[in-house]
C-alpha cells in the first residue's frame, strides 16, 4: 500500500506503470473519508513534492 494525495496520484501511477514487473499491476485509489487531523497533515506534508534523490 502506498499513501499519497490526489494531486500526486497521476505522477505515482505513471511511475508504477513504468517500473512494476507486472503487465497489469493492481493500481487503485481509495478515498479518505475521515482521519486523525495530525495524520492527515503529516500525509499532506510528506506528499508535497518529488522524493529526495529523484532525478526529476
């Protein structure tokens, strides 16, 4: 399971499709309908840009 924001989903999906060994990997998005405020803030902060060390 990979956690990200809706804004980052297209970039994540593209990366997964390019690097996953399966021809048709299971890539789905599930909505977050509620969550602990501190966790949701952490998720937003951690998902706000390109991974460190990336060549992008």
